[in-house]
C-alpha cells in the first residue's frame, strides 16, 4: 500500500513517478524497499492518466456516499405462529 501512496504523493507534487523517486519516498518513511514492487508499480502506471483515474474513482464512489436510508435493505416482517398450533405440534411428538 505504501507504494501506491508514494506514487500518489509524487503525482500530487508534480514529480515523475519513477523508480528512483518511489524508492526515495519509501526510504523516507523508514520502510525497506522491495525492488520488484517498485518496478511493477512504475511499469503499471506507465501511460496512465492518474488524474483521469482519480476522477473516475471519485464518481464511482459518489453513489455509495449517499444517504444511508436508500442503502438499507427492506426489513422482513416475522410471521408469528399462533401458540396453540405450535403446542399441538409438540404434543403430537410425545403421543
């Protein structure tokens, strides 16, 4: 997760999301750098418009942030059996 945060921080500050820059950010946090994760991240972000992706993510998350009442599932009403019928069923078990 820290690798994604590093890339987002670099992008926010207008810096290139390069292997060297990502490594510097990771080292600055005190974490150890996994070279393979850095390479995969930088390769994955090559040619990606990060601003556009963040805007799409914000739009996709907007309906989930709506009112809680719309997201509630309808409650099922419990049908209570009359106690006499339940007692008759138990009585038949014991003969």
